[in-house]
C-alpha cells in the first residue's frame, strides 16, 4: 500500500519554488544581469534561511499534562508553539528557500514516511498489519477523534480508517459506543497524537479508542481491561504519575495480560520513575531526539532532554519487582525503560487536531508519541503467542541489528550512571534502543 502520495503538498511546493526560481533567473540573464544578480540573490537567500532556521523551537505541555483532579494521572505530550522544527529545517534545506513559521495549514513535523524510514519499517508498514487491532487508552472524550484521524490519513495517502468500514471504533471504558465520557480538549490533543502515531507506523492496522471516564488509575486501568476484552493484542498508554505502594495491586488488576503487548510512556519529567511505566508486565517506552544524518541509516538519535525537569523518564522502580528478562545489575527492582522512540518536540511529529484549538496541523513531542509508535511496531511484528509477555521480546534481540543502540545523551543526574545516561547496550533513558524493523518485537 502506498504510504506517501506521489504528489503531496510538500512535493508540489518544492516544484513551484524551483520553477519560480528558474523563471526569475532566466529573466535576469535576459536582462544581462543573470550571473552576478542570481549569485547575489542566492547568497542573500541562503544567509536569510540560515538565520531563520536557527530559530529555537518552543513548546508547552498540553493541558492534560496537569491533572484535573487530585489522584488523576497526567498525559505525556507537549505541543510546539513556535520556532522551526527539525522537519521544517530539513524541508528548507531540500527546497533551498527561506522557511516560514509553522501555521495550522500544513504539517510542520515528521510524517508517516519519516517515521517508517527512521525505524526500518517502510516495507512492513506497506505489507503488514491487516487483521491486527491497536487499542489506544486515554481519558475523557474527543468528539472529533474520527474526523481528525480522517484528515491525517487522507493528507498522507493512508487508506481510510472509519467506523463505517470497520477499521475504527470508539468506546467508553465499559465498551459502550453511545454513553461516552465528558469531552475534554486537553485529552483530545493527546488522543489525536496517539491515533495519528498508530496510523503512521501501522497504516493497515485497525484502531480501537477506549476512553476512560476520568484519568484515575482505576478508570484508565478498567479501560485497559476493556481494550483486551474487545480483542486488542496491542494496547498503548500515554500517561503516568508518581509511584506508590499500591502499584503492585494495579499490576495484577490491570496490566497482567499474557499475549498482549502493552506499551506505556516513560514520562516527560526527565530522570525519575513513574507508573504504570514501572509495571513489570508492560513495555516502558523512553524518548529520543531524532534527526536526519549522513549515515547509512539516514537518521541519528540521542536521549531527549530539554532541562533537568523535562525529558524522557527513566529510573529504578521503588516497588515493582524486576522481571526475569531484565539482567542489569544496578537496580534490584524494575528498571525503566525497555525501548524508545522519538519524543523531543524539536524533532516532533505532525498531528491533526480540531477540538478546542484552531483546526489544523500541529507538531507534538513527549513520550506520548513514542508509546503508540512502539505499540504499532509490535502490531507489525504480528500477534504475540497467548502465553507470552511481549515486554520480553526486545531483550532477546539485545545487541543485534534489530535495534538501533542509542549511545549519547542523558536525562539528568544519577548515582548509577546507566540509570540516566545513554551508553553502549542497555541504559535507562532509551532502554535497548529504537526499532530497526520488527525483528525485536516478535516472540
């Protein structure tokens, strides 16, 4: 299946700019001023572009990153508010024109073809995923979820995924399609991000959105159980909060589902463990900065860190037991993370959203982006065996070419280096690394 239309808006813009430049240069040559004037113009434009592309990216946490009530968990997403993203800078370099500030009319973040390329998934995304269902678990209702998803998929040339064709389903934590939670614009942004990342990574997968009544662990956990009850073998959770001594009871109540790949964001508050990423039954997903490079892969990654209080989460759990497949020796309990994917807003992903904001395109980051990406990679790898714990799968591929080992960067200060600093092999911020194909995500 084609995942990038041959005549995308971006392609058309590049052609128009190139043609316009050629016409302008020809006119100067005809006037006897061609060579010098064209060179001077090109130099000026390049200088202007260089200055403009250095514009620092700014962003803010989405409203759901601040819990509405005491006891609720927070989403792990950040929305770009200004500056030029890595995607825009790359487009400017390819086009040879001065980049413009982002607006809602066109994407300003990485799209499906970028993510598939970065993680070696282009072939798998076009041929696999049919018959698999990814469940997205979030709190509250996004009334525009299906319509916004349609905009995203249409723009990028992905096949439609609707209620009518059986690809998309939206339910409450009890499975109702009509009695849904209260609408919330902050969680709607999170929902759009999650749905779009699942689509970008596994375009052929079906998607079930399960909306919890609130962002309490009890309600979100009930939504996880409902997702599994409805048949999803891949469940993404982009939320978290502080650890507590009750977490082990949540493990058994909500996350112990053999044969189901459950992914959870590691958090956006830099070094430190949070739950449910600390659950021994889930795949905890850290975040990276993703940039194009001249390497054979064409991409490079490092730990996402903005400041001492913002970046990917990681750390040693206070309460959850260490799963048998984790063999690091510095942490006697559960260590976060297992794997990772893009999360830095400056190298963020494109999302279409319309509820509570100006309808249009936004760039998002946070480990809310990385969790559904990894859930979708599991889906591309195929249905796990009924007795398996898919969190174990990447550990079987540790040190192989099935994972991109992230070896630079940190997310804070810690007494045990690998808890917060990337290095060869396993480390807390990026786990075993990022996907290079689907080989590390099958049992």
